[in-house]
């Protein structure tokens, strides 16, 4: 760019790249630290889907084009579908369009591929977000909340 447009063109491209990187980092921090449950789950599937590429989810904000997703049972952790690549998202409609048709159940978890074992209940692999920290039942960091 600098050879075609001079130093200003290079500076403008760098400014644009840095702005995009900061927005992506902010979105990742929001998913992990504000809304995360420690498992890396991005959101849940909303309703059953049979061989569809457009998936309705509880919240479409965490998705970006090119992410590779898997759909896991939130109870057993077993893979229900995937891996598939995100093509588009609609925040207004809470939908995500993926690269190939998937069959899913209501409340299956949506995870980035590779973050969970896909054959055991979801484990804590990311930082705990606000909902997990203020929860008053169960354990936190392996310690009983009642003691």
C-alpha cells in the first residue's frame, strides 16, 4: 500500500486493521468474561433443527464469519453436529448460517471446535464469566460455595 499511496495509505490501513482487532478482542472478552460459564460455550441452540444450514440461537452476537463450530449436548458433552463453518449471522433474528446442514436439539450448546473433548460433560476451559461467579450454588474453582 505504501508504494501505491504513500505513507498516508499505509497509516490508514494500519489504523483500520487495529480498530478491527480491538473490536474483535472486545467481543471475545464480552463472551468470555461477561457472559461465559467457563466452558467456552458461545450460546445455545433455540429450538430443534432438522438438516438445516440456518440455525436459530439464543444470542447471535458471539459469532463471526469463518469460525468453526461444533454443537454439543450441554448434559453429556457428546457431539451432536459439526464441525461447520460460520458463513453469516443475523443479530436481529438470532440466526447463524453454517457451511453444511446440521440436525440439532433445543438447548444444544454451541462451541468453538476443539475447545471441549466432545465425549464428556463440558469442562471449565476458559475464565469464569459474571453469571458463573455470582451463582450461589455448586462449586467455584473446585470449592463448595456453601463453605
